[in-house]
C-alpha cells in the first residue's frame, strides 16, 4: 500500500528544479555555500538543501544545528553589523508568531561540514517565494523565542530565483 500510494517525491531530486537559491556564506564563513532547490507539487513545495562548508563541531553538544528560514527581503546585501541585512526578517504573510511564519523551515543539521535536507511544506507556494531570500543562521532555532527563534546571526544567504 505504501509503495503504491505515496507520491514518488524522490524521483524529483535529479530533475531540474522549478526555482533555486544559491547560498553564499558571510565573510566569517567564506567556505560556506550551498544550493536550495524547490519543486512545486500538488501537495506542497518539495525543498531540497545541499550545503557545504558548515562550521564543524569541535565538541559534543554544540555547533551542529542551524536555523533556516525564508526571509521577506529580496536582497542578500548588508552592512557592517549584518552582512545580509537586506534579507530582512522571516517571511510572514499571515501575521503569525514564530515558528508559524510561512518562512519557518526545519533546521539544517550539519554532518562533518555538509548537510542534506529534503522536506515537503505547504506553508507557501513556489510562486509566492520567487524573489525572496533564504537564510541560514549561526545557531539552532529554539522554535519559541519571538520574533525569530533566537537563531543568531545570518551566516549564509541566497535569493530564490
Ligand atoms: Zn519565524
């Protein structure tokens, strides 16, 4: 039954995505980069992140989980204090509290500096997010603190195209 009924999302993974964001690390994380691919399906948007150059944990219990969100800003430009200030804050068209922003995503789990994450979400449609930004943060998202889960600085950013 499972094999017959469950949509074959995995078959999309090698297909050309409907939208892509290329993540670029901030100056503190020059090796950090990645690609986030988006596929609109009838159930929601399949989102696939492949990231390299993540900070590697030096000890147990630290530095391995990174907050991940779609932001409402349309640019990864910034200033001295926030290199990706142009990404603004979490995409939140329905005026919900964090972590119920449409742009709130599952956190990225690093594994020896790499991450691979694939998930399905109907919090947004592909059409809505084209031109917005996707941001990786230095710390885990606590899924509680307002307005952004206390996930630290923005360490990588990409525009969804
Ligand atoms: Zn949020």
